[in-house]
C-alpha cells in the first residue's frame, strides 16, 4: 500500500447525515435546519445525503419549505409494505431526491435471498444497502446480493426517471456522493429517460458514483457498528470477518451507528468501546489487499492516531477503497470534520 502523499478523495463524501438518530436524536425541524446549513457550507467530507426513515418521510416533507433539494437516504423501517407509498411521495415532490435506500432485513419476514429479490421487485434498480438481521447472517446476505470476484469490466449507467438516482443493477461501485458522472447511461446522457428508478445527474461524485466495476448486482451491505446497548457493538474479530466476506465478494459497504470518532476509543461515560471511522477505512483497505481476517482485525484495533493516519496515507488506490467503503451515517456532521482536521486529514473546500 505504499505510495505518494496525494490523499484527494480519501474522506470525500464519507459522512451521511444521521442527525435524526441516537444519541443526537434531533427533532425534524432542527435536523433539516442543520442539513441546509451543511449544504450551504459544502464541506467535502459530507455526502449531503439526509438519512430519514420511511415512516417519517411526510414529516420531513412538511419541514422543507424554502429548503434546497434534499438528497435522501431512505431507511425502509416500514418493511416492504410501506415502500411503494414512500417512493411515490418522493416521485411527486421535487424537493426530495432518492440517493439510496437502506433496507433492514429484520423488517422483512423472508430469508435474505428472498428478501433481496422481493425488495428489488418494489424498488427496481434504485441503489440499496441491505442490513443483515445479525452478523451471523452476513455470509448469507452477501450471497443473496450476488457479489462476484473483484475486478471486471466498467459499466456506467442510469435508468432515467423521476427523483431517484439509480444505477444499472443496483449499487455498483458507488462512491460517496450518490450519483453517476453527468448521468451518462450506456446509450448516452440520461439514457432510457422513461425508466422509473434513476435520474441522470450532473452532481458528480468524487469517486464516480454509478460506476460498476465487477461489483454486486444486488446492492451493498450495511454494517451496524454500535448503538445504545453494548451488544450492538460488534467485536473487532466479528467486524473483520464481515468486511473480508463483503470485500471478497465485491459487495460495497456502508456503516452505521457508534462511529462517533475517527479512532477506536473507550467512552468512560457509557462504558462502550467504539470503532473508529478511520479504522474502518484502513480495515477495508487491508481486505482489498488480500489481508486475512486477523490482519483486518488488527487494523480495527489500532488506537494510535499517528500509526493509523500513517497507514492510511500509504493507501495508493483511494478510488478503489471508496468504491468498497462508500460512507457511514453519523449523528454529528461536525465531529468527523473536526477530528479529521486535528489529524491532518481534512480535505480542502470544493
């Protein structure tokens, strides 16, 4: 992983706005206000995707008066039954655009393979991350997502249509800003404009979102890294095995919960030991280089900020890393930036 000092894009669009969720748990008005301010500030570390449960979509829309268009990470907390109505709400409201879906498989009464198929029937080719019901279900979920070996041809495409940003075949090589370069489809810009599940967009992501590079046909994998109970924090060994499994199958990852700081740390107030978002980046980089689970676990266990940042600066293929690890949801949109700045990893303004 040795290479030059160019770190452009390492943290670009890494942070999804999860302000509605614990422990911050902003009310909708405050969450929208903060998000609009973040949109105006345009810090490159933020993805400017607003994570919102489907059950609160109407509440969100009621708070968007005068707001910029919101790029939405829709959490399918209502299961499949509530998704069609939620997608219709998005389609008819020009103030919201579907960037991706996050699908908790625990809310769908099927095995992972059936759940993925049934979800795809509802959402078409919209970008989606699937959260397994437990870490024990990660291998089965990855198989359900149809991941293949790393490598393969590049395919850039969208299906066109209303307010949904999509890719051919799901979340394939998705980078941090949730869109494909200039909305170019296989037959030209805005290909197949009559399709229902994606718009060609000129909001180009730093890593060419919408680019397929031998990735999963079914979607990405969402990993839960913490929560309000100790049992919600996976051990480094458990998380390492999940990362290796997904990377080996070329299934893109996103993470959620517990990633409050850049580096692994113990919080004396809660008694929880939290994973660090930089640790996750390094762990995925190690897995991409063919590391065994033990070595990936070692990356997750690092608590020395200097050692961690030194190893991340040595990553040569940043685009490949960010295609594999797309983003994580953070209830704070300022703390990740402040910590990256303190470690000398902050990127300049767009």
